[in-house]
C-alpha cells in the first residue's frame, strides 16, 4: 500500500472538517429588507436592483375592514407579490377609532381576514413599538390569540423600541404568555445613530429567540417631539447605516434580519405624509436623488448602483 505523507494526511483532515462543519450564523450574512408603506418603491429600478427578498409594512389594526385603507393595502400587496417578496406585517393603532386597544378576539379575526385576502403573507408582528404605551400583559394576550388563529404563521412577540425598558418589558411579556416567541422585532434607531449597542444587547440578554431589526437606519431629520437625542443628517445617516452592518448585526448570531426604514421621503403616495413631516430616514430624498446611505447598503449587498 502506498504510504501518504504526514503533511498530506493533516491537510486532508482539515479539508474534511471544513466541509463537514457548516458556516455559523455569525458568519452568515444577515438578511436585509426594506420597511416602507409606500408602494412606489416596487417600481423603482434602484429598489429592484438591490434584489432584497423581504419587505415590511405597518398597518392600522382595523385597516382590512376599511374600504379606503384596503385600496392602499391591495396596491402595496400587489407590488410585493409581483416581485415575489416576503412580507412582514406589523399592526398599529387605528387611524379612526378612539379605542386604541383591540381585544384578543379582534386580533384573531384580524389575522384570519388578512390571510384570507393575502394568503401569501405569513409573517406578522403583534404591535408596533409596544414598549412605548402598551402593557406587555395585554400584548401577550394578542400574541397568543394570533398564534392560535394561524399556527403556521410566524408571529413576532412585538416590535420593540431600544429604550431603557426594552429588556424588562420583554421579560414581563414572556411571564404573561408563559412561553417565549421564536422571533422578536427591534427598532434600534438609538443604538444605530449613537454608535451604541446598549439597547440591542439588552433585548438579546433579556430573552431567547431570534431577533429581527424590523426598523433601523440612519436618520436624516426628525421633528417628532422626542426627548431622546442623537445626531442626524445625510452623512450621519450613512455613518449609522455602516454601523448597523459592521457592528449591530454582529451583536448576536440570533440577529437574523435587518429592515431599513425607509425607502424614500416625500415622494410617492400620501400614505406616509404625516411620517415624512416628522421623520426622515429615507435612502432616497424628496428630490428623488439617492443619499449616501443607499451606497452603504448597495456595498453591503454587493450590488452596483442602478443607472
């Protein structure tokens, strides 16, 4: 029998190990999505060129039962479906009703109605930035009702803001639900724009389960009366976007997705008109010109800018 050189034996063993062991979650690229309520992004060649697979929309919880809201929803969903994109729906307060808290039964009916009208949608977040003004015990009841209404869906516990109570709120949710969601949503604008990891790490430490940055991004301008401060501007927004992809997504291998909010500012339909007046983190400006943050995203995704 022909004898192999010891060095060759070691080399072959190393190759075998490399083949047998899959890349870890920390090594794999985090999936990128875009969060925006305006459907015009689906016809923008600059968006198409990104080849992202995930999009997110924030919907008033009673929108499916309102004719005007349904027209907007149908148009947005048609654009996402045409491009074969995976949709995440986050529910929020009603724009018309005085009651801000639906019942668990209403949330169950809501998700069934959504699935009937848009059967391709199977990912939902219980409530938008719930740790601002919702009790975790209330949201836990909604989450349980939604899970029961659609057992095959992915139901995020909630979309949480990276404020000081993010960890304690999530722990109270788990205690009330008596189980842990498989996925949590996080809006870590403060971390992203301050160059910090504090809020993101607080949620990672507090609970188990995967974490999706369901809204994140560099903020160009805001006028929402918030007492929380951080730097803003076009160049600052690009810097924050770099920090998201260089640092924040690497805080934990449990971070699986990052949705940048939002695609454009001040263009397209009037659906987000109020948001555009108080918040601007658009990758495309009101002059329809790309901003530096878009180049950061294109570089991360390895795509050439669309002409």
